[in-house]
């Protein structure tokens, strides 16, 4: 069986920036084990699969190790494939998901803008070992799905050298490190999920479902510019809209081809 595959850099200002995602449009679902095996073979943070359902698409995401409940950069990349290859005249697309409801992506100038659920975090005591594994001198810890650890400066977040083996042993789905931004950026972040098969994700849309409500409240503004301080760097334009979060960025095609299964 031959399947189309695309690789798209999402939240990227240029090729080889942002976060690469593999996208496989399907005419019908493959067995879960096959999709997981394809994701493991691709060895990217996420591989997305979608199937046409009427005017919309059903969408699922897999890391090399597990299926996840919400993924931003692979949703943005999936919309790029729809808009650029499958339906070039389309301006807006709905993706139906198993656990995150319907996610809408629309063209917004030279960017694509996603409508995602907000996931506000509440203050918690950190799991034993979390702060030692991350390093630095955090100011507070909060949790939604992920633990969000707040630092004092962008430089401190950039300098973190986490112990990924230790993080992978903790009762922690993933850890977000964040701090105030600088030079026109409202906040910065990094994202670590070794338990899910991803030591550090280059640019993470889903983490901004938690980051945006926090920074909107702290900074007293609804619209925010964000930067993810990975080696590839992610650039995101965000806004808080009640219980929803707008998360936008640019996409760049890297690869178009076929895989044999």
C-alpha cells in the first residue's frame, strides 16, 4: 500500500525552523498499531493522520511512542496540506478530534490561525524531583495537563539543561518552562515530554493552551507574541478569547512523497 506523506515545518519563520510534523492524508483509517508504527518510523515529535468526513476531516496525532489528545503544530501542518494540496481554494477547515472537540484553522494573511480550547493552570506543589530535574530557580509551579514551571527571565529558560532521564521517571505528563519575554516577545517557553517519547519539542501549540491564559492574566493583555526557545525556535501569535485560545504561525513545506506500508 502506498500512502501520501508530507513534512511541514510549523510555527516556522523559515525552512528548518519551528517544529516538523509528518502528515498522512488517508481515505480510511489504518489499524492503530500501523499508525503508531508509521509515527515511530518517521521519528518526529508528531505524525498526524486525517480522513475526510463530509466537508470536514477527522484528525489524530501520534508521537513515536503514543497517541496524544491534542497537538498544535501537527494541526497547523495538516491545515497547510489541506490548503496547499487538497483544497487550494479553501480558507477555513474543521478538524474533528477524539478528545479535543472540533478544531478550526483559518488563513490569516501569511499565517494560519488555530482555534483551540484554553487549559488554564492552577498552582500546585511540584512532584518530587521535578525542579531538580529541570534546574534553575523557578518562581512558581502550576498544572493543567502539563506542569508549568515559571522562571524569572528568558535567559534562565534558555540556559536550562534538564535531566531527561529523571524527568521521564516522574509522575508528570510533560513540563513547560516559561518566563517573561523581551524585545517585543511577551513570553518565552520550552517544552519537555520524555515520558511521551519527546525529550524537547521544538514548537508546541498545545502548551500554549495553558501558557496564554496565564500570561494574558499576568500581563493584562489579550493578544500575545510568544517564542519557544528550542534550537529550531518557534514563533507563535496568540490571543485569549474567553475559554478559547487563538494560536497562529507560519508553515513551510519540506517534503512531499509516498510511503510504502
